[in-house]
């Protein structure tokens, strides 16, 4: 008899599929999710880099924010919905084009990061935003957004459905066999697509550094879509372990590890998320601190490290060449694509230059490390050529 998930853990609509495929289930973000399948993390990582990996990310927090009383004027309605979310984040939502997705940050008044999230303007319905937040923070995020909306808009959670991520160089060819229209999407664009009479929300995005898609569908349709994608020989199911090693190679920060409420966008080296219009208006939470750090430099900065020897895991001390502790590793592991250990961590700016020689303490042993540019493995997002 198949094991059931512990009573204190939620399951996704694909739980039984993971069990049937030999997934090793672990607790993650309050859910029982597969960390790996029979092939193991290394093989799953490489398969995604070379073919297409299918991930269950239904623990995430997709939602829709929709005006209660739209005027019928598309631009006015978009401006109205943008005005609800913008006071919470540092992104330019008002400037989004229909179907455009933007990475942004929920900030506290001290300029710390409450969460990172995706905000997208509907390509079909004026006054509507598609918002995806992280699993571990979604309850607080949703409450914050709903409070900001008040009686002007309604936030509808969609985390009772299924969210799938199809990632890798073959992803577009695989998905186009089911939904041909997705080939028209560029990186950070989304839209609704019909498949077998169901509407699937498809965004050309992901967190592996590869080209790929995230697909939101109703729970009752999840196994149908999952099975249809896995019917293609280019696709294999991939667990959380490879998802993390892929995002680490891509140099992408993970909330709760590389980002938290004490870390500013400038310290995290994701200042691009603070949109130009918002910087000029200085109208976002923590603007004083963030703009000052942007102008004068932060006290610490997130860097990439190549580590000699065993991987330096989260919490490992970063040392200068004299052995003095100067920072801490926030994410670390073995990079299958590179055949060496890599890490992300925070150090003072004086030690953040590429090529700087440092050390890390791993199980009471000091190992050499060097600051290097990120991403460790180049991103392969599909960006459409701009019209001349």
C-alpha cells in the first residue's frame, strides 16, 4: 500500500503521481513533495539542462487580483489595479504591457524583503493582475495584498489548483505539441491557452536559468496535463533537489535563505527589481535606505563563490585570507554542470570584487574560495527580438 503524507503536511494534486514514479517525498513549505526520483539529483539536473524537466511547484502561491468595479477603459482600469499593488512593492506595474510578467519585491518599511514575487498584467482582462508568491510566505503575502485591495479589488487565491514548471531547452518543442500558441511567448510573458477544453495559464518563466514555462491549471486537470507532458520522451519528472541545484547554478536567490526581511534589494544584488520610475518617485517602502545604498553602496553584498573541496552549505562562515570571519554562506552545494562546489553569500564590498581570494569554513576545515561573477552557468532564456 502506498504511504500517505503525514497529517500535518498538505499534498498537491499530483501526490499520487509522485509516489507511483518512485519520488522520495519530503516536507517542504508545509507540503509533501518529491526531493528526487529513482535517477537521482545529479541525473535529473543534467537531464533538465539537456532536455526538459517537469516539476510540481503547486506549493507556490498563484493568485489573481481583479478590480471590483472596472470602468471599461482598459488603460484606466490597469492604472487603478496597479495603484493597489505598487505601494507594497518596488516594481513598475503601471508600465506593464498586456501579457507582460515582472519580477518584483514585497518590502517592509525598513527596505527589507518580505518576499519576491511575479506580477503580470492580464493580456485579456483590464484591471486584472496575475500574482505568484512563494510558498513559505504566501499566507502573510496574501493577507497583505488583500488588505491593500480593501473594497476596491478582490484577491482570489489559485493555490488550490496545480502549478507545473516545464524547464529546459526542449521545453518549447514539447509544450508546442500540446498548445502551439505558446511559441509566440517571449521570456516573462504569459497568457491563457486551451488544452482539451481546459484553460491553462502559461507563463514563459521559471527558476532554473533555462528556457521554460510555468503552467497553472485546475486541480482536477493536473494529472491529465502532467501525463500528457511526460508522454513525450524528452520529458522526465524532476524533484526539488535538482530544482535547487539548477537555481543555484543560475545564481538566483532563494527566499528564506539568500533573501529575508533584513536584506535589501541592493545588498542582495537584485537592484534591477527597483524600477526606474519608482526610484525617481521614491514612493516604495524603505525607499530612503534603498536609494541611499544604491548611491553610496551597502554594508554587505551578495556574491558568488567557487569553493575548492567539499561544498560550503548555508551558515558556513566566509573568511578573508587572514582567517578573519567576514560573512556567511546563504546557499551552497555541488554544481553538476561545473563539476565543482559553488555558493552564494554576503561579504563586505571590499571583498566582493571578482577574483577576490577568500576562504570558507566547512566542518571545522578551512577551504579556499574565490569570488566569481554570477550566474555560474549562463542563463538561456528566450528573449524576443525588439521591433526596430
